C-alpha cells in the first residue's frame, strides 16, 4: 500500500476560518490525504489566512517565510482564506514557494489543484460562488466539545472599514434542513454544543426560514445542550429572534453584539446603519427578554475623523451597557474600502490612537471586573472544554460565556458540572463543584440530561 500524502493546515483569524479549515481537511481526507498536526515534513502545507487588519496579514507573511524551513523538496504550500482572496496572484509573486492561492469559495477544487501543483503548475482560484456551502463535504473536527457550523457565508453590509464583503462575497444562507442534519451528525459524534456562524448570522434566511426558525430547529435537536451563534448585527434582531432566544432552553444567555462605536455621527461614517440610541434599544429589548444575559462586543478606535467627543461617546456607551467583555481594535485601513477614501486629514495620529486605545481597554476591563466580582458565590453550569494553560486545572465555560477554572479531578473534557464561582482574577473565575442542582441563583430551569 502506498503511503497517504499528509496535509497540515494552519488557521488564522475568526471561527469561520476554523470551520473552513475543518471543511478543507474533510475534503482532503475524502481524497486520501492524512491530516497531521505539525508542518515538519508534511506533503501539503496550507495557511488559511485572515485579512481583517493589517497586522493579521503581516503575521501570515512572516509565517510563510518561516514555513520554508519545514518544506521537503516536493512539499506544496498553499495560501487560502481572506488574504488569498484579497491579494490573489500577488501572493504567488511575493512568495515564490507558494503554488496555490485559493479563496473561501474555491476549496472544493483543492484536490485537483494540488494534483496540478504536483505537476509543477501554480494556481489562483478566487471566483465567488453564490451556491457554495460545501454541503456534501463532511467536516473533519478537532475541537473536543463544540462544533462550529457555518450557516451563512459572505456579507451584504458595507461597513466602510471592512474588507469582509470583498473577501467573502455576497451573503447567502444554507437551507435549514441541511444545518439541522449537520447538527444531528455532530451529536452522533458525541458533541453537545454548537456555534452557528455567519458574518451577520441573524440576517440568516433560506427563503422560507429566518434566524428565529433556525434557532428553534437547532435548539430542539436531541442531544444538543448548548446553542451559541456569532456574530450578529444589531439591525437584524427582530422580536422573533429575541423571542426564540428567550424561549429555547438550549440557546445560551450570551450575545456577542458588535457595537464598533458609541457615537451616532461615527456610526454613520462607519455605515453601521444604527444610532447609539438604536443600539441601546436593542440591548434593552434583549435584556428585558433574557434574564442573566451576558453581552460582549467589538469596538474600533481611531476610525478616520474620530473626535474627542465621539471617543468619549464610545466610553460612555461602554459604561451604560456594562459589557462583560470586548474585543478592541485600532482602526487599520484596508485597501479598497470606503474608509481609505476619506480625507487624509481625518487620519488619527498614532499617539492619539494609542492613548485612546489604552483608555478604552482600562474602561472595559474595569467594568468587566466589577461585573465579575458581583458574580462571586453564584452557582452555574459549566462545560469542561480543555486543559488550562497551567496544565493543572480544567478550563470550563458557563452558559453565559464566562471562563471558569475547575479542579482536574472534577471531571473530564465534555462533562457538564455545577460549580460555585469562588474566585475571580477580574477576567476569569475559579469554580468549586457543588452537588446541589437547585443552588443556582441565576439559573434557568435545569436542562434534561443528554442521553
Ligand atoms: N480595522 C480595525 N478593526 C476592524 N474590524 C473590522 N475591520 C477592521 C478594520 N479595518 C473589527 C470590527 C469587527 C471585528 C471582527 O474586527 O470590530 O467587528
Ligand atoms: Fe464587515 Fe460590517 Fe459585514 Fe461585519 S457587517 S462583516 S463589520 S461589512
């Protein structure tokens, strides 16, 4: 028997890329490849890239250089994902050891492209395909407890800073039945948590069903105990979606709700299509419907023309909403986006950007710490996800997305436990297992045990 060719995929960026890498592994395994978890000596090395900010691309360029040292004379290196889509053939010119450049809608062709590359050819495959959902490809999952499920690809918003509509093309949704079928397979594989993925996931529509229908259908799959989704857009939170979240017991009490800025004038320049007041209204509707809801967000500082007053509005919106956590970013101009065509004198100087960023981080971390201190003593259900970085405790996750460290003898990966939150660093918790299922202060009705 001839030895199977090996493939190593290194993934950068968002969960959609993690899910895409799992699909690529699935496609290649079906064509006789063997996945390996290190680049040394692999027959094929793919780098699945992100283009959202300049530093994401700089990292990949550095890494592509480093990967040379792992190459055998016949190793094929490919670049996939958003940076591949954005730069296309420019990648082949800049990195001579790369043979393939494949955008997010081109992964179906990977086995054929690799055959061509083996014959010494080079390829760029960056056409969008509005029908492409990789329905027939069985993802090869590596995550131990949860499954990433893309339900929508692309984006029809045009936020003026964002490269995603250029790299992932127009929005399209999978059929609800196909998503449900995949969720059932995930349960058969022994997983009980799913994360539904889309660029504006709550604008999901398959022509017949909306995101509320999808939450209800996925949430009702036998054996599923936790449903999450990321990332929604504030404008697509219909009452139907909020109702579905509130009434489906498996949907977790956490929403990642990108805010970007707290200033209405800035939101207008960003083309976010909501005002500060509308964002607050969305938060109020969610909180009224879902007790114990935790909220996280994305914030950009230093977008062109950001005034002191606009930045103060961002800080004050953080104070008003009291987010549990936030991903914070310095604005990074992306070639071809409308933000790069704004007047040059709107550019925020680096020192101002850095000072604002520091203040924002301090504000967000302070609020998060205060929120977390209030939680001490609560009893929550956690799912053990992996070994913590110190190698001695388990890292577990509550339904409302708090990270909780639990003792190693408390269970194993994939177990659900009830723990009391006994300590916090301000960001993460330590938890002590408790036996009494009724002890939770913030808990909704206990879920049926998965069989
Ligand atoms: N510069 C900085 N941050 C950005 N994001 C998207 N584009 C940019 C950019 N050009 C942030 C947004 C988005 C998150 C995924 O990345 O906050 O929600
Ligand atoms: Fe980018 Fe805006 Fe689409 Fe999100 S909604 S992917 S920020 S364009």
